[in-house]
C-alpha cells in the first residue's frame, strides 16, 4: 500500500514539473509562429522570426547571452575547483562554506543591487579611492562596472553567485560515504606516489565527481544564459542580453511586440541549448587533453598558482561581503551621506519605518507561500525518493526521471513563464494563489529534490534492513527509522525550499498578475524606484528572510533530538552534514 | 470554514484564521501516510477552490445590498516606485474603508504596461467579467493602447458627481489625454509639469551655472561631461525630454505638434533634434553608451552625486525627497526659460472589472476636494489638483493653501510658460525615430 502511494506521488511530481513547463512552451511557441488571436493574429507563419532576425542588434544580444552565461559558468567552475583544490583536505572547508553561504542564499536581484552599492562610481570602493585621492565628485562612468557593453560586469556578478552553488554541489557529492571512501583512497595512493594535493585533486578527485555534478552545472548554465535580474540591474542596454530584451518586449506597450517576444523566447531556448552543447564540447576537449595529463606523470599541477587563486578568491569574497554588509546596513539608516565620506552625516530609522509599514502584507504572503510550497514539495520529494528505493525503476527510466526533475531548470524561465500565464488564463483564471503556488513549486521541487537526494544516498541502508528484519512495515521503516535519522537534512531541504520560494520574482509577478505582492516583488519594484536607502532596507530584509529558515533548520533537530532522548543516528547525521551545508 | 480561510487569503492582516488550513500540514506528518497524501492533494486544490470562490464572492458583494457583511475589493494597479504616492494611496485606502466600507488594494507596478498586458491576456482568454485589474493609473500611450484594444469601460466618468468640479466643458485638458479624446474611459487625477533640479554645491565646484535654455544645456554638458543624462524614450520621462527638446528646437513649426503626425511634419522637425542629440549624447553620463531605463533612477544618481543636473515631472517630489534624505540638501529646483512641458494623468476603469460600483465610488472620492487637497500637500505627494479652483466654494479653496516653502522647492511665484503635450501620435513617431537612430537600448 505504502509503496503504491509513493509510486503515485512520484508520478504526481513528474506531472507537476512537466505540465506547467510544457503548457508554458506551447504558450510561447504559438505566438512565435504568428498565432495570437487576442490581437487579431490568426495565421501561422515564420514572419515573426524573420522580423526578429532583421533587427540590427539581435546577434549582439545572442552573443551577450552566450558570452555572459557560458563565461560565468566556466569562471565559476574554475574558481570553485581552485578553492576546493586548495582547501579540500583542510579543516577550513567548513568555514569557507560559511563565508560563501551569504551569496548562496541571497536572491539574485538583491545580490545585483548589493554589488551596485559596492562597485558603482559612487559606491563604497569609489568612496575609499576618492577619500584617499581627495576627489570631491564621483567619476561619471565609462568604467567597466557597471553597464559595460561587453557584459563583463554581468559575467562577474553571475560567477560570484554561481561559485558557491557549484562548491556546495561538489562537496555534497564528495561527502557521500561511498564516494568519500573512494576519494580518500585515491588521495592516499596519489600522495604515496608523490603527487601534490592539488595534483591529486585535479587528476583523481575531479574526474571522479564531475559526472555527478554535471547536471546541476548544466542547470546553472541555462540559468546564467537566461537570467533576467542580474543583466537588468548591471548589464548594458545598447543592446542588452536576449533575456532582458524578451522581458521588455513582453511588457511593451505595443501589444504586437508579444509576437516578437515569443519568437525571441524560442530563440532563447536555442541559445541556452547552444550554450549546453558548447559546454559539453569544452568538457570533451578538456577530457581529451586531461587524459594525456593524467599519464604524463607530472607530480605538480601548477600548485602555486592554483593555491594562490584559491586563497585570493576567498579573500575577495571576504572583502566583498564585508563591504556589502557595511554599505547596505549603513545606507538603510543613513541621513545625508555626501560623496566621498565613508560615514553618513547622521543616522535615522525613517527608512525602516517606511519599509516596515509597507511590508506587513507582502511579508505575510511571502511566508505563507514559502511555507506551503516548501512543505508540500518536501513531502512530495520524500515520497518520491522512497518510491525509488521501494520500487526501483530501470536505470533508463531512472535517468529519464532525474532529467525531468531538472526539466524546469533546463528550460529558460523567461521562455515558458509568459506562456504559462496565458495557459493559466484558460484554466481556473481567478485561482491566483493556486497558480502562484504551482509556479513556485516548479522551481522549488528540483532544489529540494537535489538536496534530499544527497541525504538519501548517504543514508546507511543497513538501518533499514535491520528494522525490516525485525518485522517493520515499509511505512514504519520510512517513518520511524529513515525520517528521524535524516531529520537534519530534511529541515535543511525545507529551509532551502523556503529560500528558493522567497527569491522568486518573475514567477510570482506573472502567475499572480501582481495581486500577491511578496518581499521580492516589492524589492525589485523599489530598485526601480528613487530611494537608495529604501532599496537598502529591502535588500536586508530579502537577505535575512531565507536565513531565518536556516536558523530554524539549525534549531529544530536539536530540540527534537532532545525530546526523543536517545536518537543516536540523528545526532551523528547532524555533525556530519554541518560541514556539508554550512548555512 | 471556507469563509474563514477565504478571509485569510484575501486580507493577509487577518490571516490568523488561516491556522486551520495551513498548520495541519507539518503537524499531520506524524499522523499517517494516508492523511498526509490526502492533505497533499487537497491543499493545492483547496487553494484553488478558495481563490476561485474569492473571485465570485467579491462580485456577489457588488450586487448585494449594503447591509451584507462582505467587503468589495477594488484592485488599483498603479506604479509603485514612489514612497509618496504609495503613502497617499495608503491614506486613501483607510479613508474609503472607513467611509464606504470598500477594500482598496494598491497593486504596485514597476511598469504600468504590465497591467495593460494583464488585461489583454484576460481578454484573450475570454475572461470578460472577472478581471484582476479594476482601476489603473495611466495616461498617454498606455491609454492609447487600452483604448485601441477596448480594454476600458466607456462613459463612466460623467456619472461621477465630483467630475463636474474639474469644469470639463471649459477645461478640455480634463477630457483629452495627449491629444486623444478620453470618451469617459478615464477620470483626471492630477497635473504635472516638467522641472529641472541640480546640485548647487556641484555647480559651484564645477564653476558653472544651471542651464536656462536647451542650448545652454548642451554647453553645460560639453563643459562638464558626464553630469547629465536622460532615460531612454520607452520611459515616460525620457520621451518627455525628447518632446521638450523637439518642441523648443522647432519654435518656428509649433503648430505641427498639435496635429496628428505625418511623415512630412516629422521630417521637418527631426533634423534640428538629431543635430542636438548627436552633440549631446557623447557628453552624457556613461558617455551616452548606457542610458537609464527608468526615470526614478535619475533621482538616485543625483543623490549619489554621479549626476549634477536632472529633471522631473513632479516638482514636489524634490523637496520631499530631501526631507527623506533621498536627495542632498544642496538640491535646487527651477524651470527653464524655454518653458515647461505639462500634462494630466488619469485613472481608467477596465472593461472586465467585477466591482465597477465600488471602483467608481473610489474614483469619485479621489476627485473630492478633500482627497485632492491632501494629494497636493507637499509633505504628502505634492501633485497638482485637477479641480477648477474658480468653481470651488471659498471653504474648499482654503484646503489647498500651500504649506511652508522648502529651500529645494520650486519657486512658484515665478511665471512659467507651459508647453502642452503634442498630439499622442507624436509619441510613437518620435520614439520609433529615436530608436531607429540610436539603437534598441532595451
């Protein structure tokens, strides 16, 4: 019975992830082909695509999307590997995760705004420079950051945001018991043969773990090529990246621009696909070259440079995060703050009062949605994972399933969300909460799945076998043995789901039609507003909200363990994963 | 039970009643797999059911008599980037709740066209009676687009008692939106005219005077490159700057701007504009390579000091931004001798609103002398009233008397020449020509 329930859940999860995305795709492909009855376009043709490619800037937009997306992913992978190679055997690893976690849980919009606070010509670093050189007016632009025409600042911001995620993924693979045993063995052999730790990492560890982190990296790549918030806030606009242009066309006053937007959305899918292919190609070439290096017998792997980079990147994150924390906190309570002073003239709570007054309702919505979405996706994911163990599918089907879990992450959001709105207008048009709930689920479930799947793989199945041999039903094994022992991972996954739900901008805005304001939609609206100080307050609230989830994740297991008394597995589990998730 | 949770979803402040619906989820995790799965399936469905019945109940309430408990909800979609406007609408929401027992929800838009697209999407999907947008704050081409696609309710404005106070018969600006007849689809709400503002301390350290004509502006920008910019023409203030420039640079062709644009008239006025902008762009902020997408960012950049000179359509937002520390104290506001572009902004009622009566009540309140006077207060918003002072009784006129004058505020004692907005067709023509010449800039 229980096994069947879990099987049904598994199908529910599949449908939940695929139906909205497919419906959304249909909703953009039809207008892209010129069919959009609302504005009197009733015939199918390729005219819209022809119009799109006759635009002067379209190739430049495509190039920018490719360059920033692929470039940032490669930079982030390289950075992540440098850091891991430098620290993977050191006790510092846990601390490093702690350092990087603010950027991990920070919503993209907030991160982009925060970078603007630090790096713009009137930002903190410019203030420090001006203070040192006695300049009274900020420079009037023309520098690289922000808005440079090549998209370097976008690339930079995206890499900063992706790097912690890749490290998290790599670490979670590396700390699976089996993998850990294998890697420790590898490293021992490598060291005995005289390979340096860095060389061991690149020649033995990376090849062993890469296959397992590839899918999340591909998701990151798709996300980077199609992200809207970061290029919108930091990117060039002559022209912009394709995703930003799509959003502007969809929102254009001239409603016939939606045809163009839809066709551009289809092109965006192609761009992301090309980025994926290029990435896989680069992977192939690296593998090929790497194979030669594997047997070359060199015991070093430019150790000095790698370690220098690893340490430098961490140092950079520390400086950057301190700078951002300082300037955002200070702006949120600043009165007048003329350039280039490092401190404001005075402090006030006015901005907080303004924001808090306006935020009561959005905060309530955010929490309601987040808790509902995260809780139900956690239940779905747990049942699904359990069904994988109770009724293992064929390897082929299992692969297909994993891929479909990543489906929403592999299709650019700007491409299907607009189509989804059209679809939602056809079905249950006034069920706004339901639609927003679904739109959030599509993004939350994959991350919760990723996070829980790791814990499930790490679970020592001998506990389950012992319990079963004592006559426990599968449900009892699941509920009384597995769940308690994975409690910590469960709450962390729940907190992660909460954080992802909190940070959704486009899905919330489009699915609810703006009728369900959340903290993130308010924050992005305020970023388009005129008050730097109010924006600072919003950035802080956005950053703190997901942290609350993780604090709960810390406290709950401790309390539960205390009340349960002698639950050794849970304790042990916690101590191990504390290093892993670090948040 | 359903009513309880319904109230929770619609009025988040009273969401305590929700506990029955959401809390069981985590708790039930200890009850058993079946209950759990049932809840899992039921939770989203009940959400759907709840929000479905929400839509219906609001529409029922408009037909129900005043004695029923149900509170009609009116969703007012309005740009939400200004703290003053948001604050004023909060005040309005409290007032209409008290007076008429209507719930006014301000849906804060980053871009008004989002709401226009929303209504269009509803029309496309056949939702003709239960739209999610009731009222919308618009003018210019958002109005032209909604008018063209029949997304607005017709001839409802004349029914409003307070509309007569704008003296529409003599004051055609109240029924004309950028040269387009409003046909009673939208009610006037406020008036705006373009002002410039600058950092006096920066001017001093640059050794320059604030420019007084559009030619002066170019000379200023050449002497101090990077201290001025304007937003791209898809932004309201951006296209306004271009209109201002083109009108002022073509003094001898003034009459052309107040007729629908033709290819010929466009070709007559463009050369002067291009010559001017070609010279201006390289001297602007970011060397003109990056231009702002939204006008509100102008204020932000003046505040951080990256810009020295900027402009706005709401003179009152300058001093009130200074008092909220969003602009420094050395900011001064003035009007160029070339004149000041002026227009009216409106509130539209969508064709598929389910709460038309409540929405009309709200608009009528917004046009009342009391609400208009509150809006005109510098400390609140400072938006000029649309009411005709000459036909108001003395007592009500007194409501509008000015509060204390701020150093950064516009000196209203000085005579300013108002330049009416060109016919709406010019907006698109100028914008398209600009984009064709200077690139897409999305």
